């Protein structure tokens, strides 16, 4: 129907086993998503399909699935234990964090996930990310956290999305003060614009 589906998933673990599981998860998402109406349906199907692989590997996967409802001006999302998504409300210049709607994949194959709906208005911004962002530590062991991420969003408003992503990346480097990254970082950001805005 033309709606965009956004998926961000994070496999617990490192090295070759995690890379293999990532490929399995990716292929499973691609295979099941076209047959699901709601983000929660996607997570439920994926959970049942990959449960045995995750159980054997003694690991789990967090994931968030978002469906952009362009005609309605909003989105639906379901989150399997993923870190809170960030929602910037442009009208009142406030940040809201959207919590997970269920447990991580690989824990209970029969778990029923929930879909939440969120309205968007022109200028609103949504950021989803992996926990490698907010759990990044400085030399004293202090994590960037939700407050550090919020501070970057407040400081960069109303920059273009690509500039905000770059500022988050640079802010993370400044926070680590030269320490090597202990976890990978994935960022996915989109902004609601008015139809008259063109691009």
C-alpha cells in the first residue's frame, strides 16, 4: 500500500556466531514482513520462526518494527525489548521516549506482541538506535544515557536529519574521549514534513 516499513534489530553477542544469527534474522524479516498487517504480527512470526536458532545459540534479539502511515500522518510500532525510541515533539519542543511493547525475540515463541500507534505533526522527529549508543562509556565509566542523547537532540534542533545523525556520531566520540567502541552503534532517524515542503 506504499507505506514504509522500518526495522532495526540487535543480536546479543559478538563475533561469527552473532554474524550468522544476524543473517538468519535478516532473511526471516524479509521473508515474513510482506504477509503481516501490523508490526506486532511481524515480531510474533519472527519470534516463532527463529526461536530454535536462538535457543541453541543461547542468545536473544531485540528489534523494533515501525510502519509509517503516510496518509494518516503517524506511525505504528512494536518493539521486542529494544531500547526506547526517541520522539521529538516539534510543537512543544519536548522529547518523549517510546518504550518496548514486548520481550526480546528468542525468549518465548508464543509471546503475543502489541502494536502502538503514534500521531506525528510537521517537524516531529523519530530516532531509533541500538544500545551501543546510550550505553557508551567515558573513561570514568559514565554512560551517555538518555539524558546525553536528549541534550544532543535539543542542541541540534532544527538541523536537517543527516546533520543530526552526524552530530550524534561526533557527540559519541567526544563522550568516549578516545576510548574504543565496546559495542556497535546503529542509528535510524526520520522526520515528518508537510506535503507542501516538497523534498
